[in-house]
C-alpha cells in the first residue's frame, strides 16, 4: 500500500512537472526594471527567457542592457503597451532562435502608442534569425541605432516603418543575409501604412541582401548617406538604386537625387552594387581650385 502510494505520488509529481514545463513554454517574459539581461531576478518569475519565450522590454520606458553572451531567445519585443529600450553594449551578444516555439523575430515598437528603442553599441552584436521589424503599429515609434563598432545581422526581411514611424541610424554595420528591404511596406510591393527614415552615418554600412525596383522604399520613406557611409547589395542593381535617387528617396549628405551620390557595380566592392557619397573637396582644396580657375580666366583674358 505504501509502495503504491509512493508510485501514485511520483506519477502525480511527473504530471505536475510536465504541466509546469508546458505552461512555461512560449511565455512572454518582461524585464521589470532597468538592468542587465543576464540578471535572472530582473525578469518576471526570475527566469531568463529561452528559445520558447518572448523577451519583452516594456516596463515604463526602462532599459535592458546586454554586456555578455545571453541565452538564445525565441523572439524579442521592445515596446509593448509601454515603451522600452534594449541596449547591447561591448561584449554583449543577443541572438534570436526559432528552434523552439517562436519565430526568431525582433520588434522595435511593437504595439500601442509607445517608443521601442533598439541600440547596438561599440563591441555589441545582435543576431536576428528571422525578420527585424520597426514600428509595427500605427501609433508606435520604432528607433534602431547601430552605432560605430556595433553589428546587427539579420537573416530575413527588414520591415522598417511597417505601420508607424521608424528612424534607423547606422554608424556600425547592419548586415542582411536573406530576404529583402521594405521601408513602409511588409511585402516590398505595396504600402503598409508606415514610414521609415534610414540614415547611414559616416563609417556606417547597410549591407542589403535584396531591394525591389521602385517598391521597396514607399512614399514618405527614404535613405540618406552621410560622409563615408555605404549601402551595398549583391549583383548589378545600379538601375534600381539610381531610380530611387531620381525619385528623391535616396540622398547623399542630405541632398536628394543623384548629384551627391556615386552608384557603381563591381568597382568599389567586386560583385556588389555600392552607393556612396560623391567625394567633395576639402574647403582649402576647393578654394585652391577656385583660385586656379580664376587665374586661368585672367590669363586667358590677358592673352586676348
């Protein structure tokens, strides 16, 4: 009788344990203050999110920082009903993983009248297995900053400004290895209702996997290159990118159109189309060139 009771208790214990595991599967786990991702007590329930979970930064505008390699997580939502920030600092590596029950996406500004801010600083790395979204609600604002020395790798689409307003600043590297670019669109074909402004800062690189002619950048959205910033895409897409420049959706140093841009295939980067800002002479050089020009004119006049 005693043995039977022990067996029943063991079975009930196993069932209870299984039920608890099942309940923790696909959990939405919020970070409940400012703090480091790797601090378990910062997360609701005292559990660091894993591949079956959604990690949420949405606690009254609080900032979650990553300064080490954290466990892979199924999905990340920054700004859900409340604003929040994810900041990946030197030594921090954050990776989404769809091997569990989530889709491996990252959202900056997911839903509601919130601001979701994703910031990757010098020495930090973000690996997005699937899609990177910004402003996934008409009322939401998405802010993405890839600062100098920071790296973001995205394995699928860039849906930026899908429904709301998104601002993306790239001083480091945003590297897309699959999918296509969409600014103000979630299918690179038709508008989805939002807008995105992308600034590729001096020294920054936006390495795209693909861009559709005429429809990847919708009305109200744009890309601006500054200083030595570059945009690259595999293959010969000079015509496509020139089209965006002529539509005033691609600009150099704040000047829309092709006048400030150099768009080449297979020259700056073999196998790639590269967009960069046309070299502008230093003020001293410009003055010298102007002086030489004036001298030449005067000399010609004297000869005549």
